[in-house]
């Protein structure tokens, strides 16, 4: 299986206004050498570069070269849902897999993400439509709702404090509160929404202004480790780096084969829906972002935009029978040049007209629809830190479709690891996220 990004991806709404650096290259060929090579220019790669330059204590900062096989930030960060939140169903899974302490650590990390993103946008005056708002997990399945309510009640009795910001909601006015009709119950909590591509592109401009080199449409084909440096063979020549950061998410196994079936690429489908002019004039924008839980294994995510449109993603019920259905249309697949299913667009249009308050007569239409590649891990947690068995190589990847809730603060700590040689345990990154030989033994099933 070819693990390079395809060169003709579907057109994402988030990428509809390309940044001047989208196709930028600092020179015709990559430099012969660099102190730090960063592969990937999404949130993970660009934030790492930003924090390295900001946190460097030396009078002479290290030379940094960022590489991307396609346009800058055209991968998952330019294709995702655009909001950061805690999902109660995910919290329950973390609790069951990693215990109360593990769940507490992960939830605290997600909460810190919202604060950190707001802070960086304000400090650097970044134009990315960031909004601090509420988000609701809207539950349509009575069995799932009862299970989550019981679990939440039990945790409250235990006195856990890390669920304090989540609010259980039900009753006759639920539809009006959440802005969606027909739900059994809902869970409300804090969230941040934004235009991820604009955030990362703006950070990338700051990084390039500070001297980092950028090479878009420059694929890395091979890694060759020497005694002192690491050779990167690219489509624009060879380059030697003292240190390498892999911000490659679902494509990681293409350069680090030990991650085959450990970080598995998978496709998701997202869209933008636009209502008619009458709806735009008469109906106020939906105030909250939403996760519509049609059933436990079928969740859509909706992000109402300031212009009155909505990005709507998910739709897995159209191409998966159930949670165990790992068919090749979406699983172990890096081809985001195609839609997973043509059924998704009309399904989204129907749902938004039927479920959303004020959209009954909206004639909502899919304005654009696209796919994107994410990275799935068997334990549901990202892989971060020094690549096992290497000296000067670091990784952050495998975000299971939720990278926005982990990455930015993660790269603050990763920058210290790269600059100062710190171990992950010496940083704020939860040890649960550490990439280790032991975790490399855990494989996703059904991967050929």
C-alpha cells in the first residue's frame, strides 16, 4: 500500500481561501542540511516549529525545515470539524480503559487545549474565527442515554471533579436548549470552535518570518539513519538533519514501518451546508456546536459558522454496518481524492432540515463535501515522544480523529524534548500518550 498523500484530494471548504504560503517553497531544492526537519505542516508540525522557535533560549535558534507532500496544511487539519470539546461517551471509554486517574489526566488535557488556543489567538492576533461557546452531545438512542446517565451519576457519587463542567440535560424544553429536535437527552459542556486552516496558516507565516524554511509539494520518500545525522530523500533532493519530527498522523507507517497496524490511516467525510436566503435572514445562528449521537456507533459533528452555514461531518451509518465494520472504503485507506459514499450528502441535508431548529424550511444544500485521512490507534490514544530505538527522532501522530483536542499544548512540551533532550516524563505530556516498544506491540486487527 502506497502511504504517500494523493496529489488530487477532494476540495475542502476550509481550504477555499488559500493562504499565500499554500504552495510556497523557500528554494527550488531542499537545503543540504538542517538542524531540525519537521515532516508535516498541519497543526502538529507547524505548532511544533512555532514552539521550538518561541522556547529556544539560544541566541542563535536552530535551523528548521518544514516539509509537506502537498500544499501547506492540506491534510487532516484542513479537513476536520473545527471544534474542540469533551465528549462524554469518549470520557466513559477512557475511564473504562485507563481508570479514573487516566480519565482525569486526559480530560484536564482537553480543557487546557481550549484555554491555550484562545490564548495564542489573542496573543498573536490570529484571524481564525475562534469562538468560545457551548457544545452539546445530543443523544437520540434511549439505551445509550440511559447508560451514560447511570455512569455519570455513579461518577458524581464517587466525588470526581473532572466531570464538573459537563451538564446532563433532559426534559420538555431540551430541543430549544440544544437547538436540535427529537433528542432523548443531551450533555452540555464548554467548547472552542475555529477555522483550523486559518489558525495554522497564520502560525506558519510567523514561523517562516522567523527564518524557518518551508517546502510544500515536497514528499519525503525515505529515511536513512547515519551516525550523526538523518538523511531524508525527498522529491526535491536529499537533506541531512540532526533531528527529525514526524507530524505525519495517518501516513506515519510509510516512513516508520514499525507503526504499521499501530497507527492505521482511515477516512472521514465532512461537508458544508448552506441554507436559503430566507433562513439566513430570519433565523439566528445556532449558538452551540453539536455532536448528534444517532446511535452509539453513529455520530455526526456539526459546527455552525459565523456566516450562517454549517460544517457537518460523520455519516458513518452510510458506509459502515456497525462499529466493527472495517471495510476498505474507509479503513486502512489514504485516498482522500474520493468520497467514501455518495449517500452522505443527501443524508446530511435531510438531517439538518429535520433536526435543526429554524432549518425546517431552509432548503439546506451541501455546498462542498470532502474526505480526509486520520490515524487510528488500537488503544484510542495518540503516540507522542521519541521514536523507540532512535536518538534524535520524535513523533506525534495517531489522534483517532480528535487531534484538535490534544495537539497544541502537546507541541509545547515536545519542543522542550527536541530542544533540550528531555524525556517525556519530564514534560507535562501524560505518560499514557508516550510511544513505547510496548505500545508498538498493540496492533489494530484487520490490517493487511
